[in-house]
């Protein structure tokens, strides 16, 4: 069912009780939803005066079309997802259409200890009851609270202790709506002790004549000594807008590797990524590459929360901004008083190639412990003239030389991709963008 | 030999060395902030009508504003109505030489190590001493006058050079810039005015000592420095304040204007009363400092050594409007006990080929909280703009905090911007290395801290560098330096 919302969003959502009652099927979540809605009422929709959103005018994009809240499930034919295949990638496949699992197109990994299914069907699962909506950072982000209040469904993954999935899991998100819709998928992935998985997310946007605005939230939990490799590839479309919140929690001795690739297509992308380190001796790698063209707006907002001692985190975000693209990067590292022996590093490098492209960056260090090593770095600039001259003087055309340089620039990120087929695919995509 | 814990405790507990008060008869306005008091100040200073109107505009803007909430510390409760907005030593007859200055006042300066006498001739420093708002003694005026340099109190400038003041006042920091600037515009008592004529290289370092004295008196200086085409000036500002239990607000405004090919070097050593070890008392240093490189190939350089004040909250900024103009910001900020520093700079690259360089060194000890907050903005016209920023933080002890909040905005693809920030404590290996060579831990820490801030201290004029080094060592001495 759908319920109409008219802007201003904020008033509509907080006063429209019908919007909430639309989701009342899942009774046990009533309390959580109501609390989240109250929290949203306090936070309100972000404006340019909201510090965390000062460079991203989401209101402008929300007002673009008369969006409606959409909860209905749709299905897509097999042909739709055929085009999303990553060549030579040997993986399991999960297909989500507007956040709803479409089982007939999915090839789920089977085996002891693996639970994968619709979130709505697993609200009694131990992982859900223990971890759902427990990441306290979510309560700080108004769109995440909105998602908690109004989400319809999403993907639930739980790996029991000592469970390792042998192949990467490829999640294909299909977003297609016949009316301008605002949809709010909600996912929860729990890796228990010693579990390990590689998860790849891609998306496809068959044009059904309407614009889709997603406000998705993913919570991941990496338990003691577990390891998660998570690749999120955002290749959108002109009729797609996206706010994506990922809230990860790590327990002692765990490893979390997050990759975020934002490639041309979606006019507005905002990624909130937060990692809370609830245990010691963890390793966290956050890698991001954003290549934006035309008047694309890409905003990566990251938060490394060092709560416990002896943790290492590395963050590297690189951006290539073409045409009139706007890039935004915020990287906050918070080291709590107890988090001694923290090593936290962060780097944000940008290539401004378009005449009207711009970049706004806020690398932040907030440190309350003394025995730490923390740093951040930022650069924005151009290809060095010497390098261009070197390539040109060897008979390489200007465009080809640029493509080569962008390839080299993004190599730090693509090289860290541990799935060869995916790495190859990404390199091809980057080359294709630059050759256009 | 002290171990490092004792050293750290020592820093945290060190008492302020310059705490003493001077008894001089004060002419104090009743507490309260309203239009009448602004008219009173203006009348007292015999100001022209336009300046009074400007003050009232500032007051009108102030009334509409609220205290900001974005800062990284808890805003102390400020009762602006409880402050007195005018205090001046009682008018004495015109003085011809230093002998005529109140000996008690001279003794105070002596204690602070400010030699306001013939020694100055040897060191080549002219001093415009501001004692609670009104300038009482000015030296070297004659020599400066010969070269056409105007260096006088703000009040004097309003009387004698009204056109110059009118032309530049509020052009860099408008009366409605921020709440403290608006307050200053409304009630500023005095300050300094400097004008360097075309092509003149000011032969000496100009310096002003600010000193907050009377209880319950906020100080609202206004400094305006104009460097005309092709001129050069180096301006020093140093502060110490006596110990007080009540917090004192200091909301000064400094405006710098550099025309074509001019250069202004502005250096500050700030050592106001930081409050006791529980954070009681201490100065609130909420200052608006901004310079504009109006002309082509002009240059403005800010250097600051901040060791005092309960709260230091300021962002000396540069607007690089002229093509190929240059801005610099060098800063050392030390916090200990419960001191707070939220400081940094803003650099606006507007003209072509503009360059900027930011070096910020923060040292946090005790329960101090030190934040660097800065903005580097490159506009679409600023082709080939260049910025380099480095912010380093040193943490001493586990109860302090150190934060970096840079904002970087680039709207030009030919701009090159680099920013790096690091936070760490003094390496045990470094201390060990020095210990192994017979240098005790205390001296080793001092040596490392000295090396750490050297890049900034080197920017200070020679006379000042010595004072700054002394100040830093007093601040961390018997402790770490």
C-alpha cells in the first residue's frame, strides 16, 4: 500500500499517523518504530544548517518530485538481473526488488549456520533480537530514524559461529517504481564468532517511468574474531536518488573491510558510514572511490568511533570529479579516553577535472586519549603537468593519458579489492567512464 | 629527577606567575549595556557623529544575534549587562616624557618585563601601551612621524585622521560580522591605529601591550592597520593579565588592510590569566581578527603564541582578494589545567594565483581541550591557487583532548590544496634517546617541545621570539620545559 506524503516532508511524516499504521503488521516493532518517529520529529529533516549536511541539500532533491511512501512488493523478470552479472564472478546471488527479497531469482548459499532471508520473516531470530537497531549512531541521523520508523523490509543475514561462506555473496538491488516513490529498505547482517563472508552489492534500475528515492539502512555486526569483506558498488541512473546509511559494529579481534564505489549515474548520493569499535584489537579498513560526472552530487560521510583500546583503522577515500560534479567528504575519527594505543589514519584525495566541479571536505580528528597515533590528510588538485607531458610525448593522446592517470589514481582502491573478477570489472568500468 | 607523571602533574598544577594587580584610580562607567552607555562612551571620547551612528548600528546588529552553538566547548554564561563598558585611568595632563607616567604603572610593566624606557631604543621597538583601554604612553612617535607612519591610539586617530579611519573601519570585519564583533563595534573603548604610507618600510617593529586590569571590565579594543601600496609593517601584540577570580571577557577586533604589494606581519603572544587549576576565573578571549589582501601581490601573515586565557576562541583570517596575494597563519596553542582553545584560521582564496600556508601546533596538557578549526575556501576565480596546511597536536597526559576540524572547499580545478594533521604524544623512543645521552626527562621534554614549535617561533620577530620562548618555557617549565 502507499500513503501520500506531501512536502514539507517533516510535518507530513510526523503528523501522518497513517504512515506509521501502514507498518503496524509487525507488532513487536511498534515500540521501536514509535520511538524512532519521535526521534525523527526532534531531529527533523536535514537542512543546509544541519552541520552534517551543510554541503548536501537533500531538501532540494526531496522537493523535485511528489514522492510517495511505497511499501508494496514487486517482482522483476530474470532478464532484468541478467545485465547485472559481473563477468566471471563465481558467487551466490540474492535479488532484492525495492528492498524485498525475490526468492525465485536468488541462489542462496545453503549450509549449516547460514540464515538468509527477508528481514520481516526473522524478527524473532536471535541475531535480530540482540542486534536490531542497537547501533547508537543511528539515532543521530534523522534519515536513519525515519527508516527505522517506516521501513518495510530488507535482507537478514546471520552466520552462526565458525561459519564461513565459501563464495562471495552477490546482492543485486533492483529499484524500479511506476510512480515517484520514496522507499526505505532495512538490512541487518550478523556475523557471529569466527564467521567470515564476502558480500558484494550492486544495483540495477529498470526504467518504469518514475523516480525512486531510497533511504536505506544497513546494520552489520562483526562479532569476535569474525571477518567481513563488504563491497558496495553504486552505479545508479538518472531516475534514482539515494541516501544510504551503513552502521557497523565490531567486537574484539574482528576485521571489517568496507569498500564503497560510487560511479556516475545517480544525481544525488549520500552515504553515511559509521563503525563503532566495541572490542579491542580490531582492524578496520574503509576504502572509497567516487567518480562523478555531469551535475552529480556525491557525499560520503564517515565516522570511525574508537571506543576500545588497541584498535587500528585505515580510511582512504579518493574522488575524481568531472564536469559540474560536487564531491563532499566528511571523515570523523573519534578516539575515546579509554581507547589508548589507537592507530587511526585517514586520507582523502581528490582530482578536480571538471571546470565547474567542486569538492568540500571535512576530515576531523577528535581525540581524548594520549597514547595514540592519528592522522588525516587531504589533497585536491590536478594531474601534474610533468606526468601529462611524459605520456603525451610518448604519443598517448590527451584523453587516453587522462584515463591512464585516473586509472593509476584509483589503483590504491581497486588494488585492495580481493575478488579478482570484481577488481577486473571495476577497472573496466573506470576505464569506460574515462573513455566517454 | 622527576618522572613523567610528576612532570605532568606539575604542568597541570602550575600557578600563574604574572598574577598581581595595580591600584590606579579608575574612571568606570556603571555596569550595563544600552544605547545610553554607547552614547556615553562616544561622548567621553569626543567622537564625531558618524562613528556614534556606526556604534549604534553595531548595537542594533548585536541585539538581533545569539551566541553561537557550534564551538567545541561549553559556552560560559556571560552576563553582558553586569559588565562595565568603560574604564580609563583618570585623565592626567599631557606627558612629555616617560618620567611623568604613573610610577606604579611603570612598575607593573617592569614586572611584566616590558621595558618602557630607553632600552627600547636599543631594541628598536616602539610601544603603544594600552592600559585598560586608554593609551597612556607612546614612544618613538617622532621617528615614525618623520616617515609618515601613523601609529597612535584609536581615539587619537579618530580625532586626527578621521578620513582614514572612516574609509577603512569595518571594511574587513563588518559591524554585523558576529556577535562579539557587533558588541565590540558598539562599545569599543580604544585600541590602536596604524597607517603605513606608500612605499614605506616601517623601520621598527610596532608593538602594543594589552593588559586587562579593572575587575568586571570587559575590554573591547579595536585595532586597524592599513598598509598602503608597497609598504611593510611588522606589528606585535603581547598580553598578560593579573590574577582575578571573576572571569573577564575580552572581545577585541583586529582589522588589517594590505594594498598592492604591501605586507603586514602581525604577531601575538597571549598570556592572559588562564584561571586556577580548577578552571575558576580566567579570561575569555573571544577575538575577531581578519585581514584582507586587497591589492595584488600583497601579503598578510598571522603568527600567534597562545598560552593563556581560560578560553581562547579566535580565527585570525585572511581574505586573499588581490591577484597573487599571499596569506600565512602560524600558531602555537598551549592548554593545561582546564583551559580551552578553539582556534585556527580562515583563508578565502578569491584572486588568481593566491597562496596560503597554515602551520598550527597544538599542545594539550592537564585537562585542557585544544581544537584547531579552519577553513580553506578556493573560489571559482582563484586560478592556480595554492594552499598547504599542517596541523599537529601533542598530547601530554590522559585527561586532555585534542581536535582538528578543518573545512576545505575548492571550486577551482586548477587549485592545489594539501592538508595534513597528526596527533600523538611525545614518543617514548625520543625521550629514551635523550635520556640515554644524559639529558633528564624534564629537559628532554622541553627540548622536544621546543623543536616541535620551532617552525612557528621562527616566524616571530627576533625580539618577540625570545619572549615567546620564555613564555613557553614558563608555561611548561618546572614541568616540561
